[in-house]
């Protein structure tokens, strides 16, 4: 089932105009390539369509502040219902009022307006607002009712952004001294870091499976990662994305043995660390440090101004099952930021309530597995 709604040339009125949102206009998916985040891009929407998501693009008119593209993706909940998701959206105009109250009002106006375009069986629409606060002890921006927190965040709410605008010496200087040492150690010990092609994705995936089992993290199918690279290649050949996007696989090897790998995406001003994997073998060679430094240097050479390490726990907590991830990523000297996470605007409370309870249950199971894995590693 596709989205129900108007033709591409007809804007929504009814509850509009609002205090901030003046109109919503359906548009071509490629218009979303003007978005800042790859998660709001036409590329990402067309990629998710390969895996059962229904995609739709809009232009949101925010009056005096300007017009911004908006990507929605939707999929079924069981046999009778569906939900809609706005990954890292909406992207509000750059000079839009920064107060929580203004942003919440804009978000509510958007959720109400979009309902006219959604199938009647839509249970809720989920947003990952991209605005953020900065600082390790800072609270994230507030989201108010009628929005309710999702049972589990879809995208990482907290992350580290490394500034790439200065010289390489300055980027290294901002890192903790141990991190600089580990980068040098990996090279001295003969760790070779190189960019690899699609033909080596199977090696990456085997290492990723080892990592997922060790750390109790969710894993996509092999086809998902392969399709991502194929889709990127095809999309680039068609020249649809106005941003110069580059998807890369990096491998770290020692004496021919693969010991770590990562996938990074460079698009516009941002480089993003998407997926990483590491072996239990030869951990003393510090390959992940050398990998990240290689990706940062390449992102900088591609014109990126920031490198997003894409996800940390919300705060430093030695008892958190992902405490090691927090220490590793924050050691690279970037700014710690906090987004609100995933929030739902409900159209069908009963259906959304059941789905939310299942999300909370699955999240709890994953947490238990991670705690058990952490306890085993301590022994």
C-alpha cells in the first residue's frame, strides 16, 4: 500500500497555515538530496525502498524561514496497520527559532499536517529530531506532549563530532595522548589500513558477525550491506545526489589477517562512521584507532568539516554495557552532543501502545545480553 494523499502539485491546507508551518507540498524524492543529513536524503529513501519501506518526499514551507525537504519512510505493523518514520527530521531552516517551545510547536504542526497524506491504518509517526545540545553533562533538547518517547531509539541520540577544519596536527593534538600513541603503535606494529572494494564485503561481514556476537548488537543481513554499496554505486552513476557522496570500506590487516574494519560515508560537510567490526585476535595492535584516523584524514581530504562517530551512551558510566564504546569514541577529542532521540505522535493509541511495549521488551532483552557479555569478559 502506498501513501494516500494529494497529487504532487497540491499543498495541504485544512489545519494550515500554522504558527510556523505554512504548507506541505509532495515532491520528487531527489529533492531530498538537498538535505543536510544522509538519513534525510533521496539516496537513503531509495535505498530503504529496497527493503520493504515505502518512501515519500515533501517540501515543508516554514514561512519567513524558508522551505526544507522532508523524507518519510513507512512500513507495515502486522497485517492491518503501519507506521511512518522521519529519520533525523525534520530539518528546520538554519535561522529557525532555537527555543524548545518553537521547535515543539513546529513538530506538532508538521505531525498534524502529514496525517492527511498517510494511510488511514497509520498507527503513529515517529520523528528523530536532529537538533541537539552540546557538552558531556548537558541535557538533550526537550520534546513535549502530545509526543511520547519511543520504546527504543532508532538512530543514536548521543554522539561525538570531531572537527576536521584544522590541520592534521591540530586534530591529533585534540585527541587524548593515549589515542595518539595507539595510532602510532598500530603503524609501528605493521598494521596496514587500506580502502577496499565491494568484492571484500564478505570478509567485512564475517568479522562483523564476530563483533555482533561478542557485543550483543543487532546485525543486518549480508544482503543489506552488499545492497548499500551497490545502491551507492548505481546512484552515483545516475548523478542524482547533488552532494558529493562517497561510501567507503576500510580494512585493517596484520600479516594478511583481517583484524578490524569500518564503513564510512562522506557527504557534503560530514563524514560518518556507519559500521565497525574488530577481531578478538591481536587486539593489542590497536587497529581500530588507525582505522578511525585513516577515515578522518580521508573525510578531511574530501572536504568534510566534521566526522561523526555515530553513537555513544548518553553519559560516562562505567557500569553501562557500552562504557568501552564511550571511552573509545570520546578519546578522539570531538564535541559530545545530545539529540532528543525518537519520539512518536500517535494516531491510534492502542496499536502504538502494543508496539511500544514490544519495543521496550526487546530493548530489555538486548540489555540483559550485553550485561552478561560484559560480566563474562571481566572473568
